[in-house]
């Protein structure tokens, strides 16, 4: 087919991607000669179609392959030329001002670790891809438990070797079970990390950050929990006038369970944490969920609930950052907008310390 030979020769000789594209349109475009031949197949007799059809199809495939090969060669040559021409002078001085910043979530994580380290807590971690048993069942949420409906869970189609469903963890609570099984008691840990739920709006994202705390020892009671949370919040918000309100609630993994509210006052229309929420111009907002660890959870952790007691608490790291640093949209945390990061970010050397202040701004 003479036209095919001419087209293939022209493609092989093309020197620019634009020239290759022009040849592609001339052959394979709506008005191209290959497209015109393909349109003739419908008017052919079955015998003619069997004879001429394969040749036309082969011509189309040959042109397509030749175009792809030539484009790839030209793009590779252009890249090689660019790499040969460009140079980076490593001897140039560093910029006067740093170009990056520490994300508020990372900064708050460091602040929390510093505060709880002073209270004798160790940092524990666990896998973000969890099994159903650690994420739900061991936390007193069997398959039929209604609390599972509160978690919009990302499940995987596969199961582990034990036949258990696999999922993206919906909270950092599975770390409590894994740590109890691995280390026993007494225990005093915090578990910060990423968690996943199918939810998205101004205050919820499909991936967010939580921190949970767990204390297991003998003779632990609700008073220890209240003192720990009050001490933590005073250090985090760097105010001594923090007032807590504990409200009865329900979580399957704690009994009794309490929601923790912190008092705030309105300053220029914005909530500022601190003060009595019942005072004029004040109010309460929820910041934590907590309670005494359920006996079933302690038993699932391999401990005797008649010998060991404990308390647990959890909160969203992103929400704490929003409250402390005046952010109003959680989605901005993940947008990667350099203007937002420049405004809310922290300098690399602003390491939180209790002596220097855990909330030092750049």
C-alpha cells in the first residue's frame, strides 16, 4: 500500500511532536485516509471485507504504532537535551528566609507529646490498616453493636489470615488493645495518629488526626481522669483559668463515660478558651470524650479487670489546633495552599517546651 509506506516514512522523518501530530490527523483523523478506508468496509461484500479488511486494519495499527514510537523518541530526546542544558549550582548561598514551615497539625502533635511526656506518658503507635477485631470487637463493639453505625468505615475487600475484615482504622483506640497485649500493666500511653472516616464538611474530613490516652493501674478512679485532663488543657491552652464540665455520655469502650466541655468567653465575636462557661458572655464547648475503661476492653487486652482499672480519653488533634490558633475550616488543613501554610505554619526551630511555652508562634 503505497500511501501507507509514504506515511510511515514521513512519521520516521518527523523532527517535532507537532509534525507527528499533523501526520496523525492526516491519516487517522476524521478526514484522514485511513479513516476513509475504514468507512468503505460497510459497503463491501462479505468476500471483499474478508480480503481487504485485514489490510486496512493492519495499516491503521502500523500508523498508530509508528506515531507512538516517534513521539516517544522525540520526547526522550527533548528531555535529554533539557537535562544536558540545565544545571544546579550547589555553591549558591541559602535563601535569606526559610521557604518551608511546620504544619499546625505537626506542631500540635509535638505540643501534646511534650505535655504528656511531663505527665509520665509514653507515645505508642499502631497500624493504620487495621483488622475488624482490634478496631471494633476488642473495644466492646461486636458485629451487631449499634455503635458501629456511628463509624463511616472504609473497608477493604480482602481479609487477613484469620478471616477478619480489614479496614482503615476509624480511631486510634486499637493502639490501646495492641499496647495492653504487648506490654501488660501498669500502663500510661498516648496514641496520636491518622484515622479515616467517610465524612467531609467544614469540620470533618475523610482523613483526620486523633490522640487518645490510656492509663491502666490499680486503684484508678474518675478523679484521676479529671485531674489529668484539667492539667493537660491548662498546659495546652497556657491558661490557668480553664474550667471543665463533665457530662454523662456513652461510649462502648468506657463505663462510665463522660463528655468534657471547656468554658469559653466571647472576645470580639470569637470564642476564647478560658473562664467559667456559665458566666455572662461565656459558654461551653465539647473538646474531649473520656471515661473509665470498660471491663470487657481490659479483658480483651489480656488483663484481669478485677485487678486492673483505668481511664481513657480521646480528642481530635485538628480540632485542638483550630481552637488554639483560630482556624475556622478543617478542609484548609489539607489544601496545600502556601498562603495558608505561611500564615499558620511554624518555624522549624519553634520546638514546643513547657519551659519556653508550647504555643510559641513564629
